[in-house]
C-alpha cells in the first residue's frame, strides 16, 4: 500500500511538472513566467502610482506617471529574469559595449529622419498648413530636454517589457515566429486604448511593433529598438508637433494645423494613423537591415531568444 501511494504521489508530481514546470530544467513554463512577471509588476506599480498620486495630487497624464511606470517595470523585469527565468538581466539584450552605444544613437537618428520625412511629405502635399517654428535658443533647448528624458524612459521600459521580457519568454514557449505575430498584435491592441485611436492607427502600430522587434532580431540586443523608440516619440511630438499615439505635447518646436483627412494627416492620433507613415517604416526596415550587418555577425535568433521549446 505504501509503495502504491508513493507511486501515485510521484505520478502527481510528474503531471504537475508537465503543465506547470519544464521537465528539463524545472523552471516555470513560459506562460506562467509571464503571468508571474505581470503579478510582480502590478504589485509594485499600482501602490506606487496611486499612492503618490494621492499624496502629490498629479494627473494621470503627468510625466511623473511615466517615471513611476519605468521605476516599477525595471525592478520587476530584473526580479522575474533573475529568480523566475534564472537568467541574467543583461541576457535580455542589454549587454553594454561601444556597439550598443552606436546602435542606440543610430536608432535615435534614424527615427529623427523618419519623423522628418513624414513631416516634410505632409507639408509638401498640403496635408498640414500654418506651419510655424519656435526660436532656437537656450530657453527652447531647455524645453526640449525634459520631454527627451521622458521619451527615453518610455523607450527603455516599453522595449524592456515588450521586446525584452514578454517577447523572449513567448519565443521560448511557442517559437519566435508565433511570438512575433502575437507580440505585434498585442502591441497594437494595447495602443488601441489611447485617445483618438482607430482601426488604421491600430494596424500601423502593429507594423511599428514589428519595427521594434526587428531591431532586436537583427542585432540580438535591445539598444537599436530603444534608440528608435525614444527618437520616434521625441521627434514626432516634441520637435515636429504631432501627437504621439494620441498624446499631444504642451510645447513643441514646430506647430501646424491639419488640413487633410485623418487617414492622410494622422489627425489627433499623430503620424501613426497616417498611411504616409507606412512606406517610411518599410524603408526604415531596409536601413536597419543594412546597419545591423555592418561589422557584426548575424545573430543566432534561437540563442538570442533563449529558446528551449518549453
């Protein structure tokens, strides 16, 4: 009887390990790891944000919210990566080197060219008018610095979470191709809740999701995507005066008025709701491909994702 009970216990443990943990290494399966990360993140973020909002009485649109989200996301990813994934934080694609600095700067500059291309195309085609430029001086430089820091935080924490932790764990569980597809759709759906979002903006955000993922796939690191994410938000909003995913800046270097249909000008959502942005993104993908192949071996995608087939 004792042997029978013992055998039943062993069978139960084996079955539990099958749906909860990997048989090979004993780690939680990828889906459970993502759920555990989200639980950690909300456990840190919600008390932090709502507690400080009650204490300091700032609005939900305040830049301080972004700072707090980044402050919650970074340790949440670190904890989950270190003690749940049993891997290093840097293995997400955060190794630092001269190349990582170059990737970040190049991504930032490329996004500046993207935003400038969209702005100049809309201006030339008459989709925006009444264009005015603020004076460039010490005061305006100071006004640019604050938003730049906020955009850098957004770029870092969104890439860390979406293309870092979530995408790479999804890839371990279901393969990279399926993970990329689901991640892109998820990214679009998350932004569909933004002000002035619509079907077109959601579809184009899905394309931007792939743009961000490609930065990781082509280099094996997150730095190119972080630079591009930061640059795109900063240049389209603070510099060229568009809304950034439905959110408008209080001060911008360039101001203008929309004079075309929203599907052309982007309307109050911004360039991510304009069809003119699509070819710009496609050209950017080609440029990223060329950049990632210069002086760098093609990354082993399975190794970069840490794929174990769990």
